[in-house]
C-alpha cells in the first residue's frame, strides 16, 4: 500500500508540474513563453526551418497540448482517491490533447507548405 501511494504521489506531482508549465507558457508568465519562443521554437532544427510553434498561435496550441498532458497525469493521480473527479480531469486532458494534436499537426503542415512555396 505504501509503494502504491508513492506512485500515486509521483503521478500527481508530474501532473501538477506539467500542468503548471503549460499554464505558465500559455499566459506568458514572467515572459516565459516569449523566452521559449525566442530561444527554442524560433530556431531551425538542423536543416528544418522553424515550424508552427515559432508563431504566437502555434505556441499557444503547443502550450495547451502540454496542459492537456498535465491534466491526464492529474486525472490519473486524482482517480486513485476521487474516481469521478479523476475521470473528469482525465477526460478533459485527453480531449484537449486530441484537439490540440490535430491543430498542431494541421499548423505544422500549413507552415511546411508555406516554406516550400
């Protein structure tokens, strides 16, 4: 039982940290989003030019994607003690992850087509 609580706590901690990172990037808290865009997402990746995440809209989609991942972990951790709340968080996280994944893929394809033409 003690080992299981440790795993649940670890999952909750991961969920909190990843969700917090998503929120910090989404609202650009302390200029964190601008910093990441300037030093990471706007840089070429080898021979590939910067992609969708180099735009403000694309960066927000990816920040929401990170938040969705965090909510999935939070949902899994919370479900150990509060099943309904955990399932709700898990559903929101998975739904958000699905929608933002589609938006990110679509944005990356449009961005890549723009670089070719």
